DNA sequence: GCCAACGTTGGC
DNA sequence: GCCAACGTTGGC
C-alpha cells in the first residue's frame, strides 16, 4: 500500500449488463481483471498513475439507474492486456504485440458495498461534485481521476463514512 | 498538419 | 432507438 498521501482515487465505468458491482463482489477474491480498455488516455492513467491500493468508485453506465454502485480498489498495477493479442476476442488489436503491448489492464477488487446506490442524479445534485471529471459534459472516458474531496463526498452519499 | 468521415460511448 | 460528444483514421 502506498502512504495515505499517495493514494489516488478513480472512477471506473462498467455496464452492469455485462459486469456489475455484484459480479465483482461475487468473483473469486472479489477481484477481476479490467481488460478491454482501448482508449489512450485511460491506458495512460493505468500505466502512469494507478497504484495498488488506489480507491475506485465502481460506476454503472448505461444501467437503470446509472451511478456509483460500490467501492473497490486497485489490486494489481498495470500489465499487458492479453485480450488484445487474441484474434477471436472482440477487443483484439493487431498492433498490440506481446513483445510491445499497446494495451494494458489492472486488477480491481471489491472492498465495500454501498448501503445506498448513488445515482447520477444524486451526483449531479451535489455541489461539491460539480467539477468531477466523470460528470463533465460529453465525457466518455471509462477511467477518470477523482479528488480526495470528491471521494469522501461520494462515500457519504452512498451511506459510508 | 488539417479535417471530414466514421465508429463508439452513454445519457435519455 | 436517438443523438451529442468525442477519439481515431486516413486522404490530401
């Protein structure tokens, strides 16, 4: 674990129809590999800024409702995403090679269930979250940084202290 | 280096 | 299903 002051926070999006927070909670070791990221900004966050122990807001996108469903953490730092090497995989990318991987992934572990699901409406209604990157208009990044203040507020909205 | 076309994301 | 927003691609 990094020192508390080094800990960073993230919001990571997943579509609950394919993999939701409950799926993570029920997974072996409550952990899964976050594969399939094919966006350079998101990759760079994983490669350059994510550390084991960082906090993760597990966000359900395209769900009913959308919002933060649970608390997770980074369980393994960035490593090559093998789905990019498999021609049969929907996330296959010929330009990513095992000797020079383009795409990376991290492992994420569920840590706490939220007593209350934090809907997108609830996030938008909170003045302290007005600047949160994931809420900015037109944002499509699947991984975005969250400040320590935003992290605390979202936890509080979810019924945690 | 510009920029139009295209594909994808994600809220509604 | 629609569509705004945005990243990527590729012709020039």
